[in-house]
């Protein structure tokens, strides 16, 4: 698969587009003043305990208190609280040796949050979900630091290998390497990207994360809640960290600083792939050059058209998203079942792309075109599962019901991507109404009178081609009558750039006359 990452730096922030085989599949926008991103670590202050919800509201500096449920506390919550207080009270220049930290007993799964956070202490928390709409961030106390090949989780000694690595021999090899390099009080999760990597590469990644953990310890010293302790890497770097594979072909950016940062990151994690990074400095906007702008305009909005003429209607409600599949104008055969299957298979690929592109989360209900054969229903389900295989968000797909509906659940970590693809009508300025065309001729003549009284001569009027044909029709046309009536040279010219009721005046020097 051909993968390209196009990075557009603008004054308001950075836009990142991921293309797979030239098709846009992910679009990220990182604002310059972005805060409370997933993965950020904060020292929070417990503001309110809600026993009925078995949850707590934590002040992390956001306008609304963040939400922490008991199930997100981590079994090692008491160890985390002890570690937090110990770091805050530490006055030494060098942070203490974490490998000698005494881990507290685990909390029980069915416990109460007020038993753990009694006294409303300050606690180190990690952003689990960004603020969405009127909700504050969602938090977790299960601290994890992701690297290129491994993820470290403090306060435990577990070693786990990604289930996406199917070879049992490779899993055993990676487990042995990690068990040899890890130190006490750190659990390690081996990521899929580690497959085939040697001990040196894994050790370097592990040591880099250890330095990050030491930075957290240092930043906690004398810290006052609420305060940010550690920022997740910027989206460009985090996307590269999570997505960079052997089939990544190009990383192109129009910003020199991002280019240098990306190049240094690639040189660090994959020196043999540094040639894929390029700096774009053509005059055409980078998203226009790579066809992203056109894809954004065609991919967002209520209606999404498919090549066969079929189309999707995507609606959002408070509780769920609804996708309606509608058949097109092309038919592969006279068999209704075959046509329905073909359209549904085409729609399945686009639905998987739309969920990923818009980052649609929660419950999604898809109304496919009715099929009678169970085998065909199963084929559509298998197809959408296959197309969603590359989706990094957790998801589940249920079989098509007897009503022709498929239910999908998908995890959402950030606000849904909504882009308004419609533009304000230049004729009506969004009101839905335009001036009567009968009055257009009178309006032009009135403006002509005004200009002539202000000593403008030899005027040229540019109008829409249809209006032009109306004004110049016949020997004794309206334009001819204006020239005779006003006793001056008046030219009328057509322009395809103008909308129907638009007209503009130019003087003899071909300069536009502003009113």
C-alpha cells in the first residue's frame, strides 16, 4: 500500500493528511494553542467525589472539571498517589531511583472511589479523551508512555506482546529481549512495529522512555495543582510514531521547521527512510497540489457520492450516527440481489473510510440495501471488517439484522471532524433570495447615471453571459439605447466569472470602479 503524509502549516495551526493509494483516509488539525491532548500528563486536584457514579471530578486547569471513573483508576492507584506525593516533596536536585520504589497493594475491581481518593489529594493523571462539546476531558490513572516499539507502564512488572504479531516464535523472541532489558517497577508492552527488530533498537526505545519518566519525576518536584507535567508529542510526530511502516513512501511539508523536525525524527527511528521526507516550496498550496482540497470537499457533508452512482446519506443525532446506502444509476445485471450486493460492497469500503476520516465514534447504524441471501449479508460484514482492519480506533461490527441494519461501535478519542463543504451563495449572501431580474436592468442604468455625473467616460460593463445576451440582443438593443440616451460610449462584455445578477464597471484604463 502506498502511504503519504502531507503536512500543511498555516498561521492557525498544522493540518495533517494521510493518503493511502492517493485516497484521503485521515485528516488531523493541530491548533497552535492546542492543550489537553490525549496522552498529556497533569497534576490534578480532586474537586468532588460522586459515590453514586463511583467517579470523581478533577481540576486540571480546564474550564470544566475533568472526569475520572473508578474503572480508570488503575489497580496501582495507591502506588501512583504515593509516587505523586513523594515527587512533590522531593527537594533533591536528582530524582530518586524509581526502581527502588515500594509498590503498594493493588486496589480491588469492585471498590469505591472515595476509599481511594479520600482526603481529595493531588494526583497524577493522563488525558484519556480530549474535551468534547460541553464535556471536560476524561482522565485515567493508568499511566502509559508510548514509544516507537514499546510502551512502558509504571508500577507493574508485566511483559506483553501485541496480538497482531501472529508468529509464536517472534512473540517469544521479543518477550525474551524485553525481559532482559526491562527494570523493576516497569511493565512493557511490545508494539506491532517491533516485529523483526533487534535487541539494540528495542533497548534504545526503552531507554528513551525511561528518560521521559525521569522528566516526569523532575517536573513533579514542587509542582502545584493544577499544572501540566508532560505534553504528548505534537501530532505530526505521534502520527509518525504510530503509523510509520515499510510501505510509507512520502512525508511532504511546506514548513521548513516541521521538515527539519520530521527529518531528525526519521533519522532517529528509521535512518534508512530519511529520503522519504521532502520540503514543498511550490507556489500552489500544498493541499491543492496533492488533490486533498478536492477530496475534502467531496468527502465531507451529508451526501457522499460513490463511483457507481450510488451514494451515502450520513446523519448525526444526539445518540448515534445513521448511514443510509442508496443505489445508483448503474446496474451490473438484471438480478436485483446481485445489484444490491455490488452496491453494498462498494458502500462498505467508503463507510470504513468515512468513519476513519471523520473520526465518527459511538454507535453507528448502517442501513444497507436489502439482501435476501444470508451468504451475501455475511460477505458484506466480512468486507467492512476487512476495510476497517487498518483503523487504529477500537471498533466492533455486528452482523446485518433481518431488517437490513448493521450496528458498528467505534471508539472516539477526539471531537468528530466536521467540515462545512457548502459555500455562501454570492448572489443571495446566504439569504436564499435574490433581487428580481426585472430590476437588474434598472439597477445598471441607475449606476450608469451616477458614474456619468461623476465625470466617468468610455465605460465597460462586465456581466454574466446570459445577461449580456439580453442587453445586446437585436439592432436596437438595450445597450444601444443606453449609449443614445446617455450620449457616451458604453461597452457591454460577458464574463463567466460572474454570477447571474453580478455586474461591474471599468473605466477606459481598464481599472474597476468601486462604489
